[in-house]
């Protein structure tokens, strides 16, 4: 019983780890098409990561062991979150000690380690990236929790499996739409996308995540990029499982897999579309943007009372 | 083994220390080792007492000498033992730390300081064990006064001012506590704790007792808006004392609240818990906000204590709400969360203060803007401080994560007690505030650690820093280990907490967490399991292994050394982000609360094109100060002005007052 | 008896009007002697009243005036009292005080034997207070204190026909100590400020 659970855990972690660069590539491709460009192929990120993982690295003499260790922790957190994430395909298991807060705090841990690493090299870029990352995190966290609560209150539990089961196959009401909108905003902020951050820039006025990892190169950079892709996929999975509850039933049948893949693709497309349509926002406008998410979540809680 | 023997041993040790230390006046080194050594032994005796109680159940004893109103009776139940054990554990570590740290104070009144230190620890140990109202008030006062004198030790103007502020505040608090106790004693007709109950008393008395105890103990705990003394007094004391004050002295207030709300007052109306929740949430959020923008490391830690007291009280408040709505199972969970966090905060706050003290010891400055790069010269301290930071930021797998999870769960269940949309909204808002607090705490400690220990040294002070002696490292290491152990063995701690709480709940109500599975910390609400650190550890380790495999897939590769990229110029320490800069966005986003005032002074004598000197300062204004204390202050000053008019200093006038009163009394006595 | 009481009142009146320190002390001396006489009259040959009378004479007629006069002699340039209220105003206030005292006693204890003595003693207490409040010189304040003390002593005497001896001894000792302390302080005041004007003491206030 217990061993089965552990196996499922590892399978999920491995599966999402392998698929993550593909989803990231898909988003990029969608974006390119929407912007009338050809763009790189959907598998480009695999090649990039493979390249980075075979390169030597340049490390500043200012740095300490924190800088060297941080990418591993960052990667492990992403993989851990992937293992604990809600995949509707594996719901036959009864005992499932995967709590929502375990996933959220793995994200906090990953952010903590990367922000420390960003300060380690002593450059102003790193410090700025770290500072802004922690600032945005402080704003995202309450909104994210509120949004998650819309589902957790329905399930009367913060256990991810309970939450998944409670929403699966449900009808979409007003509450679900509000909650989905709220989480989509948070998805934009957490995956470092326009309008909160810009994943494609190295301009010091705009970058947040890129600023933090500016000093990294070679194998460690590969790990970080990969981990970011995994984290993004985990968030997309959470979004499509918990906030897009239109699924025929629970289980791992063919139709469920088709629905699941469809929802992932839909979310990826949505991300690409919103990034094409939106402008980068001033850093101090972000609180207002996330407040909208928090407000929507509160509305969802109010609307979701049964 | 007899309990009274153990307890007596503890008292005897401290008495020996207090009596003999003054006679070692000339030999400071001997006095240092002796006094602090005794403190270690005494504290360990306290830990033994506590474990004895956990094994054999509650113990009571009376000392042979008794005065009419001062019955020295001791009763250690598991609640007392829990706090006794925490105090003993932290005090033992602090005393060991003090042996090395105390040397800095040889030039000052060292013997006095050692004496006060011993008395301070002893009074804390007594506060949580005595069983009599008067005795409690006396040792509570001794605790306040000794800590006041220790705060004043540093001999600087700021510390003296802080000490007096502390003295005034703590006495106001004591007055409230005294009122609460006397009302209780009056309605129950006894001064013994075991007999104090107000079940028969009317609603008004109960409410007044509640309010008085909340204000009184809240003053000591440092909840906002009664916190103003805390961030000034705690940093001013010598570091090992700061660690004790922040780590355990605040917890004596929690102990007092627990006694009142679990035992003396019984189940109260829901607004009691609601009020505590409100102030707890304010304390948590404001406390951490002030901590984020602080750049004096010890003040930062002090503000973070305000935050953590807020977190503990969130648990207490939720517990009381559950009790009043007849949900003892959830109440037990909430109280357990609060008590767990009491232990955790004691451990990691002591650790962080030790680390901060080590840094101050090495660099002679508390201002983070002068630190930097210490990880290279203080390798051990930096590891321990990192563990403390991770624990206080509630990162898995450390202890802070577990207690914060329990808090989340307690708040998550609030809608069950309150019901309806309102209940859900209250629960949701409190949880999101808790999330905000957690995220800000993470930002705060990223800043503290990153600015102090990482990158390059920012001043000449830090360049000469060296690692502190082993006597300071061992307690830090022990506390760091404890952070990890308390996190990983959380289900075991829950068994302990069950023992602490079981007497205050209906039969069998909280047995849910008495016999957990070894790897899952669950709540009744969760059908398929709760928090499991082993599972978390498993996936995390799997992730690490995967990362290492990918890293080594094409061999380890070469690492080249290259300067940090600063657009092509050679980087120096002045290009690094500062603590003020790091917290800048947060300061601005929460500007409505923090109201930062920036001041830029440009030195006009320097050339505008090169080498211009600009001084940039940020001041944070404290909302509570402005809204509560400054008006209060103005009122008191105006009152004093009026008193000054009356008090001219003229002897004749004073006697004139006497005469006027005499005549008035005479006339009154004739019933005119 | 009534004559003595009236004499006491007169002495108090004169004290209010006294404008030289030395004469004030002399009036005090006479006042204390009258109190001693009252003591003997009241006691009618009881030994302990006799002891009290002798103590009064030794301490209040002998030692205290002697000490005060010595200090007055030292204060060569301060013979004049320097009242807040002038002699006439003081007399008026004193008269009002006496009326008040009589009225109070009349209201509360009209039928008690020797209520006149009681009224006189209350007047003495109040006039003593008045002296202290309306005079600047330290010596005059001591004089006021002794007057008050005399009044209090008389109250005790007239209501109880003699307090227990041990208490009276205590009171005398108390007065003696108080006056010695005050004399010493006056002397220190003179040395520090070249004056015994107590309004200087305002400077001590923060």
C-alpha cells in the first residue's frame, strides 16, 4: 500500500520533470505564432538544457557554497512539488499524505534558496532580482492561499487528493469561474510572465527571475532553467486540475487522459495569448494586480458557500 | 527518585550561585565560569524536573517555611513542565554561550550582571512552577526587575532609555495581572492556583478577569499595540539575555494566558477568542513588516519576536473560539499548534540571537549595512544562522514549518466554529494574513542572511572578523540540531503536547493526536492523511539525486573563476545591494502602513561631477506610536504641566494645601 | 483656666503680628510656659502631669527657644520677618481662624466640659499652620510648628486629661528631634544661600 504510493509519487515526479520543457516550448511556440513569428521548435528547450548540462561553468570568487548548492535545492523542490502535485490520473489511492502546504512551502524553499544565491555574487543585478522576487512573493502568497482556499473549503481539507476528488467532475459555477480567473493571475505572477515579469529579457529595469540567475552558467544554469520549467508545469497542472473542473470522472482512462492533455494545452495557449496581449507592468502596480486576484478569490469563497 | 529532591537541587544550585558569586569579585574569570556553570547545571536540573513530570504525572510540594500570604507551594503539572523544560533547555544553552560571551563585560559591573542573570533564570523557572497567587506575583516582579536591570547593563543612553520604557510598561502589565488574580482569588476564596476558578462568578467578573489578564500578559508578550518596549529593550540587553528574553521570557506570558484560559476561566464567550485572533493577526503582520525594514540585526530579531507571538496567539485565539463553540477536538489542535510554536520559537529565536551575538562579537556592530561576506570567515556560525533563518521562515523540514502547518490547519477549521459566509471569510482572511506573514518572514531572513553573511564585506569592521570560540558554537549547533529534530519528529512532539493538554479537555476529546502514525501528522478533518515530513523528504531527496545525476551526466565539468558581472567594471562592495535597498520594494508597497520618510542630503561642497557625497536615510514611522502612544504621551505631558503648576516647590504653598485639606476635613466632619 | 486659654490665644495673635524673629521666639517661650501652667492646673497634683509640665518647661521653654535664639543671633542681617501677609491682614485671618475653630467646636461638641480649651487649642493648631504658610523665614516656620504642637498637646490634655506617660514622652522626644533637625537645616540653609528664606528652596525643583 505504502510502497504503491511512493511509486506513484516517483512516477509523477519523473513524468512531469520530463514533460516540463515540452510545455515550456509549446508556450513559446504559441507565442511566436500569435506574434507572426516562426519561433523555435517545441523541443528547443531540451536541446538548450542538454547543452547547458554539458558546459563548464564560470563562478565568481565572491560566491560561497550557497551559490553552488542553491540550484540543486531549487531543482529538488521543483521535482518534489511535481511528485506531490494533483494528477487526476492517479486517484485510486486512499492514503495520500500530500498536503497543499507541502507544495506551497516547497516553492517557498526554492525561492528562499535562489534569492540567497542571488545575493551571494554581490552584484547589484542579483540583489535587485532577489529583492523583487521576495517582494512579489509576499504579494502573491496571500492571494494564492485565498485562491487555494476556494477549493479547500469545498473539500473541507487541505489534502491535495481530497481537493482533487472534491472538484473533479463538478459543474462550473460562478465560484469556479472567479477562482479560475484568480488563479490565472497568480499563474502569471508565479511563472514570471508579463505583466509581472518578463521571461525573455535581460534588461535591468524589467527583469526579476533573470536577474537572480544572471551569475549562473553551465550545468547549474541548466538545472535552474529546467526546474523553472517544472515549477511552471506543476502550477499549470494545479490550475487545470483544481480550477478547471470539467472532467468526465476520476481515474486514468483514455478519456480522462485526453481531457487532461487538452486542459494543459488550453492553459499553455492561454498563457501565450495573455502574454501577447498584455504589457509589462510597473513593479509598484503589481500589488493592485494581485489584489484583483485576492478579491476574485474572496468572491469565489462567498459564491461557493453551499 | 523524589520530585522534591530534583526541584530542591535546582533551587539549591541557583542559591549557591547567587551566594558564592559575589565572593569571587576579584577573579572575574573564575566567577564567569562558576556563575554560568551553575546556571547550566540548574537549568539542566529544571529540564530533569520537567521530564520527571512527563513520566510520573503532576507533582506538588510545599516548602517547610510558610508565611501567611506567601505560601511557597509548588505544583508542576504537565503544562508547567512543558514550559519549565523549554526554559531550562534554552537557559542551559544561553548560559554556555554566556561563558564565552560574558568576557566582553569584564570591564563593566560583571559580578552584578552574573548575579542578575542567575536571578533572572531562577525567577523564570519559578514563574511557571509556583502554585500561589502572591508567590507568582512576587517572582513575576523579580523576573521583570532583573530583566530590566540586565537591559540597562550596556551603559549606553539608548539602552537606559529602553530599560526605563520597559520598566514602566511591564509594571503597568503587572498591575493588570494583579487585578485579574485578585478578582479570581476573591471569587474563589483561595490563593492557591489549584483552587482558582470563576465558574460561579458572574459574567462581568469573568469578562474583566479576561480583559485584565489579556492586557497584562499581552504587555509582557509584546502584542501590538502593547509592544513598544520590546523592540527597544530586547536588543539593548547582552546577547545571551536577549536570547532568553525573546526566546523564553515572552513565553511565560503565554504560560500565564494558558493557565487563565485553559484552567481558571473555563470556556468563555466567542468574542474572547475573536479578540485574541484580531490582535494576534495585527501583531503577526505588523511585527514582520517592521522586521523586514529593520537593518539593526538585533532589532530585526526583536520585531520578529512580536510576529511570532502573534502566530502563537493565533493558535490560542482559535483554540478559544473552538472551545466556546463546543469543538474540543479542534480546540486541542489549535492549542497544540500554539504550544508547538512556543517551543519552536524558543529554539530558533535563541539560535538566531546567538548567531547575531556571534556576529556582533566578531564585528562589533549590529548594523547589517556594515556586515557582509561573513560566511567565509565564520563558516560554522553561518551554517547555524542559516538553519535558524530557514526554521523561522517556516521552511521544511525544520520545526517552524510544522507548527505553521498546524496553525494553518487550525485556522482552516475556523469556519466550522463560526459558520456561514462570515466564518469562511474570517478563516480565509486569517489564513491569507498568515501566508503574508510567512512570505514576509522569508523575505526578512533572506535579507538578514544574504546581507550579513553573503557577498563581500561592506566595511573594515567585518574584514577583521574571525570565527567565535567553540563555547559559543556548541550551543548554536545544539539549537540548530534541535530545529531539525523538532521538525522531523513532529508526531512525537504531538504526543508530548497531548500529555500537556489532556487535563484541560473533556475525556478522549483530543486523543486524535496522541497516537499518530510515525510519519503522518494528521487532523481529524483530513480523510486521506495530513502532513508528512518523511514523504516530503523522500521526494526532495529524489529531486536532489535527479539533479546530481543530471549534473554529472557528462562528468563534473570544469569550473572557471571569473569576476561577478557588473557590466565590465571590477566589482566592489559598494555596488552590492544593501539591506535598505533589499527591503525597498516592500517598504514602498506597504507604504501606507510603514510611512517611510526618506531624506537625501547632498554635500554641496563636493563636485557634482565626481566624488559627490550623498547621504540617504530612511526612517520608518510606527503607526501604533503615532496613533496611540504619542497622543497618550501628549496627554501625560499636559497633565504633568498642570501638576507642575501645583507643585511650585514653595514650602508654604505645600503646607497651605495641608491646611486647606485640614480645614475642609474639619468642616466635613461636622456635617455642615 | 479660661484666663490661661485667653492668654494662649493672645500669644498666638501676637505671633501673627510679630515682626522680629527674636520677639517671635520670646512669645513662643511664653506660650509654652502657659501650656505648662495649663498642664499643672489640669493635672491637679497627679504625678505624671507634673512630669509632663516639667518636660514642657525644660524642652519648650528651655532648650528649643535657646537653640532658636542662638540661630537668630547668627542671622545678623535677618532680624526682620518677611511675611507674605502683612501684620494687619494676618491678624484678620487669625481672627477668622479663631472664629472658625470656635464655630466648629461649638457645632460638634457643645456640651463637653472645657470645650473652650478645645476651641482654643484648635485655633492654636490652625494659627500654627497659618504661620507656616504665610512666613518665609525658616525660624518662623519652626515657631509655627511648635505652636501647632502646643495646640495638639492641649487637645490631648483637654479631651483625655493626660495621655499615657509613655506617649507624652514620645511626643516630646519627637518635637525635640524635629526642632534640632530643623535648626540644623536652617543653619545649612544660611550657609548655602546666605539667607533662611525658604522661597529659595523653589530652586531645588527640576
